[in-house]
């Protein structure tokens, strides 16, 4: 039932394109701002970040990385960048419960923290061969 509800929560970008710009994804993966309360109100921000580095190792050689989640270094190099991998990655970032019920990974899309477009950039960051994540 949890997986069914999680899958129903997924909204895809209106363009139907699941892979955005890896450079924007890189910035989002390292940006921790957003959804902060300041003076009793939600802080006004142009764009929230994902701060993936708090829980995951990303590009090889980065020093400031987390170890709560699995290493994402070489993510696309290991899995490829097929349409199926892009869809899986998009859905996992949007709502991790789609694949792992009660996962501790934030449900970045389902909670509205990141937009579908922002998630496409995160997907590109993870699977694009030119992304620092996929360099040796």
C-alpha cells in the first residue's frame, strides 16, 4: 500500500523530459538552503537545494561528504543513462518510498521541496557522463 501511494504521488515535468542540466543539478546537490524558518515564517527563497552531499558521496575526491546514504560516485558510469535509468532515478529522488518504503531519504518531490524541473537537473547530475559524479 505504501508503494502504491508513493507511486501515485509522483508528478513528472510537463515537458516529459526527465533529464535536465547536470550543471544545475550539481549546484542543487550542494545547496543546503531552503525550507528554513526565519522570524517565525518560512524563509522566502527563489529555489530550494537538495544538499545531497550531507548524506552521499558525490564526485570523486570531494572531502565534505556524508555516509548516511550510499555513495553516488560513479552512479551513471555504473548504471548507464538509458531512459529506464533516468525514470528510476527521477522517481527515487521524487519519492524514495516508491522503491523503498519508509526510506530515510527525503521525499524531495512528494513534499514539494524540489520541483519536477529541479529533479530533472538532479537526474542529469547523476547520470550524465560529463557530470563530475561520473568522472574518475
